[in-house]
């Protein structure tokens, strides 16, 4: 089970793709790389949500905070420009007041590979 994350994001949202590898250095500039694990391609997203009311911001903040409280709370989210939903956990959550009853929430979403 997971929580579907359906809040709209801004154009400031961006992806940082990563590949997990082990590196061996042999000297004279020679290196060898080998994949580390079965899920080599990972990603993190810096997400900027569209400003919302305080009630919506509190709900979104709670959903993001709960994503680290067990596999049943992972966020199921379809990133911009993609068609397949993936599982994520939220980190570095920030809530900022930007005007009367307008709040901006930003966070980092890290892709997860749950055993569900």
C-alpha cells in the first residue's frame, strides 16, 4: 500500500538521476566500474509544489512526513514528463508562507524500490 501524491508541481521541479556503482582505482588513471545492486538507476527530485492554502499545505506536509514511517506510507508519484508512477520518500521538507493564506512547500523526493 502507498499514498498517491497528486498535488501539482511547478516548473522549478527537477530531477537528479544517479547510477549506483563501485569504483576500483588501479593507478595511472586506470579505473574499473561495476554496478552496485539490482536497482542501479536511481533518482532524486527537487520538488516545488504549486502554492496552496494553509489547510492544503498542512495536509501535504503530513503526507510527506509520513512517507518515512514504513513501506505502507511510500509516496506513489508520477514525475513530470513521465507516464509511470514510482515510489518515493520525502526529505528536506520546507513550508514557507508567501502571502495571505498562500503556502509553498518544497522537498526532495528519493526513489524507493519497496518489496511490495
